[in-house]
């Protein structure tokens, strides 16, 4: 992830607090890296806005959401064929919605 994106996210998400060492170097702990991955996934893959992710974090539902997604990933092998297809369709719809939103944002004056 580019440095300028990390610095920007540090200003938007106070939960991202890397350790700062001499010379201003930042050290990201494993929990910081996991939080950044969650933010990236919500913004880039699920179509959330920065304000939407901030709201999830403020409400405390981000952690619950990630835990439920992790649980789903573990149990996917136990899903029936219909449930697997339903899950794939839901993911495809989410990706298409995200792409549509990005395209609409590009078209706005």
C-alpha cells in the first residue's frame, strides 16, 4: 500500500496508530496491519466510503463484521451447493455495485 495512502488513513482513522521511531519512521504492529487490511477491503472491495467505514468503527460493528466474515470463510466448505451459489452471487452483486459507484463517481462533474 502506498505511503501516502497510509498517512491519509492515519488522519481519517484515529484507530490506526503505528509506533513512531527515530527519524519519524513508522512501525506497524500486526493489529495495525490487520486493521488496515480491513479498511482497504471495505473501501476498495465492498464499496464503502470513508465516512461509512468511520461509522462502522464508531459503532463498533467493524470488528463484529470482520469476525462474522472470518467465520463464514471457515464454514464455506460445509455449505450446501445452493448456499455456495447464493454466496457467490451476493459477492458478485457487491462487486458490481462497487464498480457502478466508482463509475458514477468518475462521471460526476
